[in-house]
């Protein structure tokens, strides 16, 4: 494999790794926004790779800068969700609805109707049927 092909492969590899790790951290509510430093403890990347990957993802419209780091754009979140699901789809019980609540979620209980569903963290547009409630938690 040529150096150019190896570099392109590495770039794609790290893009996937960064998107999946950021998606996981944001989706699980570990961080409100993710910065390159947040991923250095999880990803064993060569120096500068995580920072460069964040910059490339932001330049490509997948990440948006905030005061606390980066969050996914709508397009970026869709792509990250797909990559995350593709990576972990062979794990028993995991499917694309990993970050969506199900019928057993406590947010469907009228006593919790005013509380935010834990699956909604940084997942704007996720719609719940709350049995006659207006959908706001």
C-alpha cells in the first residue's frame, strides 16, 4: 500500500473512531460537548491525530464548535449514529435504537411526564408518544 493510501486509510480509521467515541460520550450524557482532550484517554492515537480529525470533521460540517467543545451537527449525528450502529451491531441486544427509549422507559410514566427522558440527551428530534402529553418532558 502506498504512503498516500496508508494515510487515507488512517484518516478514515480515525474519523470513524473519533465519531463513534464522541457519539457514545454525548449519547450517554458523559459530556455536554466533546473536545479532543476528552477522547485522548479512550483512543490510542498518534500525537495530533485527534485534534486534526476534530478540525476535519468541523470543516466538513459534521461537528459544530461550542464554548465547551464540539457537538454534532444534524448531518454529523446521523452519520455518527450509523457508524456507531455498524460498529456495534454484532453485540447481542444492540440495535440502532440504542439511544432511543422503549415502552418500558420511565419517561412514559405520567409521574415523570415533566422530566427529560435520558435517551433525549443531545438527540434533538427524538419523538416520544407520551399518551396524550404534548411531547415535552
